[in-house]
C-alpha cells in the first residue's frame, strides 16, 4: 500500500516540488499558496514550462481594477479558470461576471477583455501549445 506522503501528487505543502521525468505525472505548483501571498505582483505568477508538453498554462494575477484590454486570439481556444478574486469578462456578446471557481471558454477568433474587481483576480489559462518558430527556406513565390 502506498502512503499518501509517497504518492506522486501528495505534496500540498510545497509551491515548487522537485522535478520529475517529463513523461511522468507530476505536481507542478500549489496555486492556493501562490495566490495567498500578501503582495502579489501583476502578471504571470507561474507558467507551465515542462519540455515535450502539448499544452501551455499560466497563472495570471490582475491587481485591483486592472484591465486587460480587448484583444483577439486568432489561433487558439483558451480556457480561463478563476482561482481567486473576481472580475468581468467582456465579449462582443456582452459581459459575464467572473468569480472564484468559474470557468470560461474563449473560442479562437473571438474578441475578449478581462477586468479585475476591487480585490483583484487570479486565474489560470490553458490552451494548446503554440509551435516554436522555425527557420524555413524562402520559396520561389517569395521572389527568391
């Protein structure tokens, strides 16, 4: 029998567990610990960076009443999971309140904005990983 302390996901006391092989399931961070800090900086508090991954994920913190202006993601659907605070999601179809525990799907090619409430807002985004930039030879149609 495996003791809970020996199980691969039983590390709630650590915000940064020891790395595991890329192909092994692993606990990456404790979001509750990261968002509980008294002086959170705005922006990305954590990023998924494991080699060989097919996903990208970020923990983003917006300070009180901070706004991410209207923008469009042309290539990727994005899932937004609010983990602390509250705010508003703005779309071409109106606004939706966001609060801890809410999950929003943002389909590609849709415009959206995010605004934090009076206490700020922290959320996780998840989407398919963008392929890395590649150097290609110039094709004949490019005037080579």
